C-alpha cells in the first residue's frame, strides 16, 4: 500500500499539473454577466392592473440615511452596508410597474446632464441659423421621495454544531433588516398623497465541517471545508422598493388619488392587499397573505 505521505505528494503534483495546463487568461470562477433576477414581488408589481391615466412622476434622489457600514467582525471597514444608487433602482422599479403602464418617469437624477445637452443643441442651432426644434421639458405632477432609513445588522443570529469521533459539522446564520420609506408628493400643492414603509430581511449563512483522525500510529489526517452564502443587499433593497411602490399604488387607489382602469380587477387587488396587511399586522406572515401577493 502506498504511504499516506506519498498519496498527499501525488495529489499535490496532480493539482499543480492541472493548474499549469489551464487556458491562459481564464478564471475558472468567472461567470457571465446577466440581468438582475426578478423577485416574486417584482412579478406581482409588473402584473398589477393598469390605471385610468398614467402618472407623470419624477425622482430626484433616494439617499442612504442609515449611516451603516458593511458588517465585519474582524476589522473595521468604510464600505457602506447598502447601495448608494437607490434612486436609479427606484426609477427602474417605477418604469416596470404594471408592465410600464403606471408611470411616465421624468428624468431628474441626471438633470444637469440633460440640461447641458439641450444647451449644446440650442447653441448649435443658433450658430448655424437653424430653427430650434427642441420641445419643452415634460413636467412631473408627482415627485417620488424617500430614503433607505434603516439597516439593522445581526438582528437575529444563531447556529448549531456537532462532532463525533473527530468528524464534525457546524452552521450559523445571521439576519439583517433593511427599511425603506417612500412617499408620493403632489407638485401642485406639496401635499403628501401617500406614504409607506417596508422592510426586507437579508440572510447570511455559513456551514463548516472538519475531520480530525489518526490514519496510522504516527500519521494524522486533518481536513476542513466550508460554505457561505450572503444574500446581496442590493437585491433586498430592490425587493423592498418593489413592495413600497406596490403599496404606494394600492394605498393611493384606496385614498382616491388615482384609480384602476378595470374597477373589478382593482377592487380585487385592494381586497387582497388589505387581507395581507391585516395578517401581517396580526403576526401571520403566511405567503398566501403576504402583502406582496396583491394579485
């Protein structure tokens, strides 16, 4: 039988040989780019019935007001716990609501760039004695405002493990909570038409295992392995935004600020939303009564 040390040496040699024959310039763990996966709440938002009239809305900013940095138990970090591009995510979510039939999103986050480009076009037309064909900018009747107002790290933690005859397995998890506030404000009089607050839990899981055993009188085998999975916070922020926009639409329809083109379908959405909100208030988060399943 081949000695244990010899086996280790052969394995190491094979590993080095495999590395040396890999295709130059390639990374074995590189994945191709892809579109952001759609969430369950996002599907519900895209399928919500159309309004009587599309709303002209604008988003100027959607700031991170949490002040939270990336959780790390080993060293300090200045990386932010949540995305700083909330306004861009919100614009995308609004553009997809009801299959794109709910909102005309007016560009405001990049307004300076837009105005500068229009000035270039106007100046060029003037210099070459050409008529200025630019129409006036479209106005927004509603401004969508809000922020990421909370990020609670390690809101809940836990773990379990066991070891038997030198072989063991250990797992632990952590829950963080991100909170978003969103409101629709009338441009004509500054009145807040509707205001909602949503939360989303962010999960992190670590699983580790180990082996510690004598394979011979003077030979010890020790091995460790592990796996971790962190839910991207940007997905959590997006899903919380999707639920906030869905809730804003339904709450505004309930208050009579806008209405669905199909009264029957709209009444069903409002009824399902009310039942879901009531079950959440009572502490029952069963999926069939989740407020995100408003359809």
